[in-house]
C-alpha cells in the first residue's frame, strides 16, 4: 500500500482475482466512515482500555484501505479479509471489544484518523520519521522483498546461488538494484554474472518463472505470498527477505492510552501464538517481528 520502494504497485495480472473482489465492494466503499465493513470478535478483555479511549464504547474502528491482498481485501461474501484484518481482529479480541473496519482511501488515511473517523490505522503504514511526527506507532510486522523459485527448484537456495542463472524482476524497482548488486558480487568472486531479465510489469516477470524461462523472480513478500496462496505447491520462497521496513498500527498523538493498550494486546497475541499463526497462514512469516 505504501511506496517506499518504486515497485510497491500491485501488479494487475498477479492480483487480478483479489482486485476483482475488491471492485465489487471496495470501490464503492472507499473513503467511507466507520461502520462501512466489519468483522468482529469479542472476548473477555485481557487488556484493559481506559473508559473514553475509544470513540464508540465496546468497539475499535480501524481505518484501512481494503484493497491490498493478502493484507486487506474483500472476500467473495464482501467481508474484509487478509492478514492485517485478522491481526486487527485478534487485537480487538484481546481488548474485549468488537473490530470495525472503515474502508478509507490510503492517501487520506492519516487525516481520517486525526478527524476521529477511526481509532487506529492498520493498513501497511510504513514507519517513517515524517509520520512519527504526527502519529504514534505500534510496530506489528515488516514489509520486505523476497526471491521466488519453482517449488521443485533446489538449485537456488539464496541469492548467492544466482550466479550464472536467470532472474526476473520489474524494471526500475529496488529488486533490480538488489539483483544488480548480487551480480557484481558474483563477478568480483570470479563467478558468472546474474542474467537479469527486466519487465515493465511485475506480473510479466512472474509469468517468466511460471513458464520456466527464468530461475528466480524477485518481488515483494506480500505479492509472493498472495501468488503462493492462489497457486499452492507451485512456488516457494528462498533466502532471507531484503529491503525490510517496519509497518505499524497508528494512533493519534493525544491517545497514548490506546497506543499502550494495542502494544499490550500485540504482546499477548505474540505470546499465545495467534500472531505467528496468522502470518504463517498468509505466507508472511518472513515479515514477522522478532520477540
């Protein structure tokens, strides 16, 4: 959703299925206020939220741009789904309140929080100094890039194995720079360079891997996770994620009680295993925060 790297665009071909669902419900709802869409869980509160902290008693409303599978999207029944939706619902459960999702255009999501259209933002909001000046953050995962290979490919276990092999990526992105740097390491060690194949669309780079025309494909971990979810047992991730940046739940500066409550709730779901289970389910374990 955010764009610290040039390739944070969602490739139309790869994400067509998820975006088609979003088109049914998300486009008409974009920018709507609280109550637009909601999935709720309610339990006895493990974390106490001081009275008056939430705009609506018994409910936490999250602003999210619900159009970015596998993090946030609308499922076939037009309900919010995805890794961030499940994380937000799990946090609400620890607070003992319902989770309400307000579908909000990303370019206006911080103003919507400040205008009290929601209590917090969960929408792949990258933690940057300029944002930290206006909102508080509770980090809950990373965003990163990764290498994808065919499921049966055991010759490529990491970027170090790309010397002399073909690697695809989207033109003008940081994954291309990563592959270029890796190629330089290969030649400096007296090994063949990486044969980098560049494509104007990320989905075209994926197609090269699907057809067996390249040995690997570099993209965002989120895109890779969604592809693997849609086409199980076809691809696998290799090596460590790279170009990592933290993502956090944002709260208003004048709302430290909610920030602290969300931090405690996050610690609770990490301790009880819910956090790891959600990220594993969506093939995002590589973006989990340590500890």
